[in-house]
C-alpha cells in the first residue's frame, strides 16, 4: 500500500537531532560550550547573559500492533532512515502522555486505532538523542493503510521481518524482545 507524502522532497529532516544551536534563545548572545561541573558534560552557555542551554533528548512513543498474528510495520517516508521499516511511532508533543502519543502516532501513520496493553521497554543508546518508548498494542479499529509520513505498510510473520532493512537499532531491539516475549524468537531470525 504505497502513499507519497506531499511534503517529502528527498531532503533530510533532522528533528533538531544533534543540531548545533549557536545563539541564546533568551538574549541572542553567542552560545559556547563550557564545562560547568567536572561530573557533567559540557553545556552551551550564553557569553552575554550566562543562560544555560541544556541539550535534552527527544522522546519517541511507539507501538507494535499485531493483525492476524502478524506484526504491522511501515516503510518510512521521511528522514532519518527514509525507505526503511519500523513500527508506528513518533515524537511526543509538549504536555502529551506517552501512551497517548503512541496511540496518536499509530493512527496518523497506519490508520489503526489501538489500545496500549503493556510497556515492552524503553530504549536509549550512547550518543543518540532520542529515547524510544515501545508499547504492545491491541488493534481496536481502523483499516490498515499508509498515511502521514509513510510510504507503505505491511504485516509480517516473525520469519518475514525485513531484518536487514529496519530503520533503527531500537526497531531491531524491540522486535527481538517482542519475539522472545511471545515465544517466536527463534522463528523470527
């Protein structure tokens, strides 16, 4: 089920991952990296007003929905990892509950209404600016189709998962953990 996103022009979208901010959001002064405490990483500090700009991680909320005993995966229609397979998910909006973001993203990307059944795990990696929260979810409505930021959607039995074309380390790790949890671990690899 293919769907071309009207805003995709082939350029990378960094979602502010690793972006080097140069100016203070408070006064417009120049930000420079300084080590303020020996036990903490260097921080961006304004040379003019001493405002500290913290490089906090982003949080992504995801689901692993299952239809007819097959895992729902989508082919990404945006960077990073354009054209790679991943389960539905995306960034939280300010003030949004993590579970609600996972439900919303699943609807926006693959047109499925889901109910979160449990937390699978939380994934983070050194040097990677995103914390990935993955839930197991039961499909309660909708019709599977490629939606926003999605090129294609498919369902995969464990043995059919495109391991060499997965988008992120967290995708591989969460699917591996899910398959082990459901007893399909050996069949999936």
